[in-house]
DNA sequence: GTGAAAGCGCTAACAG
DNA sequence: CTGTTAGCGCTTTCAC
C-alpha cells in the first residue's frame, strides 16, 4: 500500500497467484484458460484459483501470451483517410464481427501516403497482428507483395490490385458510374463533365472513369478530353474551382457534373454556394459516394451509394476464414458488391439545356 | 524456398543473424540498437551484422521486445465515436506529434458505450500500451479511477471529470456557449430554444447549458424550462423533429435555436429541408461544433469552432511528458482551450421577430 | 571486444 | 490430478 504512490504498480502475474496458493503456474494457467476440467483438475482447486485471480485482479499480459502463442487476437485496419466518413462506417462493420470472434480491431490512417502505409503494415507485423485489412494507396505495392509472399493473412478493401490472386472486397465502380450516367442522360444531360482525382492510380477512379466513358458512348453524349478534369488530391477545393470555371464557361458549357467521389461533390457544392450557381437549374450534379450531408444540402444530391457496413463485414469474414484455418488458403476471393443509385434533387435538368 | 508455400514463414530472429555470423545474440542486439560503439564493438563486426540483418530482412519482434523492456512505444486513443469528424481531426493532431517521438497511435471507438470503453481500456493495458488518451463516456468511471490509482499515464480529452486531479484537455464550453448566445442576442433573438443531448452526464453538455443559461439571463432573454429540449442521443433525428415541432409551434414560438453539438444542428438542417422551413428568416440556427458541411449547407451555419488539432497536440504533449519522466508526475494539468465563433449566415434574424 | 546466462510472463509437452 | 521443464525473442548484467 505504501508503495502505491511511487513507481510502477507491477501487475500481478500468474506466478503471484500460483505462489500465494502453493500450486504451479501451469495449473493456474490451465484453470484460467478454461481447460481445468479438460485436464481433470479438482473443481475445488479451480475455485480457489479463480477466487484468487479475482482477488488479486489478475489480467494476463497479452504481450507474453502473444509471444508464446504466436498470435495476438488482434487485427489491424489501415485506411487511407480516417476522417472520411466512408472508412469510419466500414470500420464499424469490421469491428462488430471481429469482436464476436474474440478479435480486437486497431485502426490506423495512412493519410494517402504510401510511405506511411508501408510503415503501418510493418508496425502491425512487428506487433504480430494476426491479420490486416487495408485500403491501399496503390502507390508502392512492395509491402503488400511481401504480405502475399509471406502468406500473411490480409484483405484489400475499396481499392483493388488487379490481376493478382489477393483477397479483396470492392464495389462495382464501373457499373455504378454507368448507372449514374444513365440517370443523367435520362434527365436530359448532353454534355457531362467528369471530375476525378489525380494522380489516377486508384482502381476506384479508373473504374469510375471507364464506366463513365462507356456510358457516354452508349448514350452518344458529348465526349472530349476537355470534359474530364483531373483534380490534384491535395488541393481539391482550388482544383474543383478551376475545373468548374472551365467546364461552365462559354468554351465548354457542360450541363452536368459527375463528381467521382464525395469530396469532389462537396467542393462543387461549395463552389455553387459561393458563386450563386443554381443546381440543378444551371447545372446538374451527381456524386459517386453518398454521405449524410447530401440528404440535407441545398439541393439534396443524387449519389451512388456504397454498402459500407457490408464491405467491412465481408472483409472481416474473408480475413477470419484465412486466420482460423491453419492451412494457407490457396484460392483467394475477389468480392464485388453492388452500388445503389440514390435519386434526389440535383439532377433535374431543365428544358432550356436539352 | 520450397517451404515458402506452406505454413508460417517464421520470421528471422536475432538468433538467426547471430548463428549465421558465428557471434552471440548479445552482440547483434547491441549493434542493432545502436549501442555498438558504446560497447566498443569492432566497427568491422558491426558492419557485418548490419549487412546480415538487411540481407535476412530482420525485423525485431515487438512483442518480445515489449515484454523484456516493459514498454511498447504504443499509445492508445479511445474516442467516443470514430465516425464523428471531430475525433478524426483530433486524432490527426495526436498522431503527428506522437510519431515524431517514436510512438505509434492505435485508435478504438467506444461508440458512447461505457461497457465497451472499459473493455478497451483493459485491452490497451493488457497489451501494455504506454499511455492512453480518452474521450470518456463519463458513465462508469471505475476503469478511469483504476488508471489513476495505478499511476498509469493517461489524458482525458473533450470531456472532463471534475474535481479530480487528472490530466485533461478541453475547451471552454461555458464561454463558447455564452458567446453564441451573445451573438444571437445581438441579432435580435428574444426567445432561444436550446437543443441538448440526454442523458446529460457529459461535461461538455453541462457546461454549454450553463453558459447558455447565464447568457440568456445577462441579456434578459426569455427563459423557461420549455425552451430547453433534451434529445436522446440514440435517436437524434426523431428527437430533434419533435423538439422543433414544439419550439416552433404556436405555444412557444422560439425565434432561434442553439444546437449543442454538430449532430443536433445537422438534424435541424434536415428538418428545415424537409419541412420547407427557412433559416434564418423563420428561425435562426447556431451550432456548437463546427463541421465542414456548415460552410456550404443552405444556409451556411454559424458555429462555435473548437481547436481540434490543438486539442490533440496538447493531449499528446501532456501524455508524453508523463510517460517519458520516470518519476510519476504528481501535479496533473487541466488545459482549457478557447473556442472561436465562426459567423456565417444562419443567424440573421429579420425585423419582424424583433 | 565478446559471450554466457538470466529472465520478462506465459503455455505446452511430458512426467510422475 | 499436479508439477517440472523448456522456450517464445529479446535485452541486460556480469564475466572472460
């Protein structure tokens, strides 16, 4: 008691219980892990152990346990940007299911920085996480390849590395984009400007763009390189401003904007607010990715919604399958989930522009 | 090589390097930890060790290291709700500074569930995190008290447990609320309705309410219990709907709404959109907590902004101070940061209601 | 200049 | 039914 104020409190260990009871650590370990009966230990002894453990407030040192067992019941989640509600929701889906199986989830954000991504993967490996779920930056795949090489359980989400036998859970970005363009076309759009993020190495962006291109061709809409504007990911606001100035200007006169993610769409809204632009009277707006605010922005925004919780759930399922089976799983799965077009107010193109 | 396909790849350990070089593990450990010169080890030997380590792609097992060292260079962050952008930004501030000092940040969300909060604290302790930063649910303080009792380094953020000698970083919620009411009063508000979250055990809510009450008194504004509406935290949308129906109805006819957090304000916007309510013509709206969308919602929303990154930075500073000094710090600090009223469009109350 | 040995806290194999 | 021994991978005396 007198020692309470100074220094570390030195947690009680297995040995403390064993000693104070005059039994061996082995016995205590067995009892505490529920293998008491299994090993035929006197139920009376078991009770004494349990009681003592509670009395001394014993908590196993998971470091020691992990070291011995070779597993930690921890899984790591590396997201590109934790402040994006997209990932927060996915994380929820993962955590719920992981918890039910006795696994803890630790989340870290790579901030779209491939260097940081590598470090985080390394960190989780060094700390012996049992598996990883990653929304990769797709800029330096060395660490991902190493995971594969080393047979380390992991699942990619959101973004996919093509042509590789790797577990992944993504949505059908191509189809989602196609449906978006269909909707715009049905509302009379003739000249749709596309806002996408650059650099364009992200599979999500690529697929959305190709879906956009295919659909504009199908509907025989205007098609020219000018209509596709790349926005540097680290200056979305300024980039979108410039892009919109151009797309809305006399030279182009686009009648609709397809924003390839929620940040781009939000920036469009911001532009509209600050420049007195009316949506959809002056221009239609459709977003890939739905976020809460699109429900009560002005106007409400039509968007391609992704099944966020489901992405998380499928990913953790895949991962647990792999972790729980001793044999390395040879066939990896690529799960592709459908998107859902949520129609609101932002795409009613008026007569004049038809 | 043939073994690559089957089973765990068995990482290379210190011993592997030592054996393949015919030296001892001790030596390898020293060299790899930069204590080579210090221990007078042949610089040639050092080079060989370093080279071999790289060749075998050696990564220290942090579990073993942590077990031996009694520290893990890991700090845990437990937030109430990871999907709230508020915490995402705070986390960023923490992570940056922590990284600079060689500490890794792991984030978990308690989802405002005190049970889960306890489990997470326990988990971080079991895994020997070196310190904790917590936005507590304030519903069951046992685990927090235990941390204190055990001299475990931790810092509370956002919410504070009053009257206790505990490290904390919060904002001046009372003053922030007061300034908010000042602003509303200056714009002609006479009858301000307050929307707050219930149950009301959160220090943030309490302080915002008391600031509100003090200021309404100062300005001699209408004051009655009816004007304060409690919204159950788990049904914000419905609760806000009912509250607004009441506050806007003939019985009360409030001319302004002070939403005590961003979720409540967002729900007000949603209500306004769905019911054709005009802000600020029909009613003024002011939010405690600023979020991005308030910049381009319709109308833009005046809000009390908090210095999010700074909260994180101060918290990690406090924590590192405590972790890095061997002697337990006796005097804990309570840091209170100022808020900032960001004036936008939602509070221009028209003449008619003055 | 270098290495042997001990031990962090835990569990599994094997004895008795 | 219970205990002994060994070892996970690392660092730290202390001895040569």
